[in-house]
């Protein structure tokens, strides 16, 4: 990687993004809400769930449900995924892209649930007009239940969006039943 390529925003960075004009959205796939910039809209018709034969256990490495938000720039997107696995099994690993560079992690909790925040970049992850670019990722995993994990991922071809995604992650709230 060349020295001129910007570095990823660290996972433990302080957020300095003004979120006062953002909107709070409630996810349909999990009992959570979070702030989003107003230019991000849910992809209508692209919220989906996997259904499988009830006699077969679905792979815990695939999300059981996913929701997407995208801005006017199609490379600027947020993805929310719900993973579930049998209560009597070990949770699947949550690993970064194998090509990740500049990886940083930060662990904390939200509303009494463990949260792991991860930041990194991957060259070639993005493609704009046929040109391969670095993708800058900020993501967080929250253990909602012993066998349910929620993952929020934001990516773009510039590290500036990572700061916005970190603000989104810090605004995440878990609804009480």
C-alpha cells in the first residue's frame, strides 16, 4: 500500500461528528434503533430473511436477516445483519476481511450488552468506474442474546465515512421488552 493512501479511523477514536440533524431509525430485524444521516435511505425491497428447511439447521455463518441503507453515492452504505445459532452450540467466530490492513478494535458495552467495534481498510474492496479503490470499514458486533449477534457495518472508499459510521455505532440503543 502506498504512503499516500489515507489511514483508517481507529475503532476507539472519539466521535466528533455533528449528529443533530440525523434521524433515529428503528430496525425491523432486531430490537434496536440508531441515528442515521438523512441522506441514507433504506433499500426498499432489499430487506430479506433466509428461510430454510426446519429439519436442517441454517449455517451460523450466514445472517438470518439483513437490512441495508444507502446514500446518493452507491458506495456509501450501512448494513445491519442478524446472526443466530443453536443455544447448545459455540458462537461462530466474527472475523474481519482476510485482506484487512490497519486493523484496530475497541470493546465496550451498550445497554448491558457486550459490543466489539472494529476498523480497517481493504485495497480492492471498492470499485468506482472500473478503478479499484481501498474500502474503509467500520463495524460493530453486539451480543443481543447468548445465541444472537447483531452486526452493523459501514463502508466507503474514503475514511471520512468511518467517522460517521462510528457515530452511528455509538448512537445504537437496544429496546427493552
